C-alpha cells in the first residue's frame, strides 16, 4: 500500500505524462510518441501495476482537456514501463460500423479498460 504522499506523486507524474503526450503530439506528430525503451529496470520506489493504473485514471480526471483512449493508453504504458512493469499498447478496430480504440495489456490481459474490446476488435497495432 502506498503512502498518501507517494500516491499523490504518482498522480502528479501521470498528469505530467499527459502533458508530455500533448506536447509531443503537437511538435512531433503521432509517430514521435512510440519512441522509448520497452521496459526499464525496477525503481527503488516501485509501485504495483494496479496503483499505477489507479493513479493514471485519477490524473485523467484532473486533466483540463478530454483525455481520449490513445493518450490515456500511451501515457499509462510509458508510466508502467518507467516503474519496470512490462506492458504493451494495443490499438484495435472494428470494420462495421467502424470504431477504433486503444488499450493497455499486462501479461496478455486488458489492464485499463474492458476486456470486451480485445475480444471484439481486430488488432491493428501493438507497441
């Protein structure tokens, strides 16, 4: 269990990842968002994947702009990887009627969304 200060720090870090996404998307376009190493060594102040997912969800609530699925998922994956957790970004689509969605997977399970997306959509991209 994280202390209150550590949880607030995780939420603040999630919020900074959201700002990073907006700046990177504006300056580099969407292709600049995928750079980065797949996983980092475990940090000494490591948080569990559930604590990180919860902090990221809270950060999205306090962001001044609407946070769409791609921004939320890219930032969540980068934050999980920063704390040494193996995760992957998945972008899927449904052809008729067209719909696309992005989500995070940890150990092959959908982590930040409904598992129904993975079951009902075709995978377009995995990072």
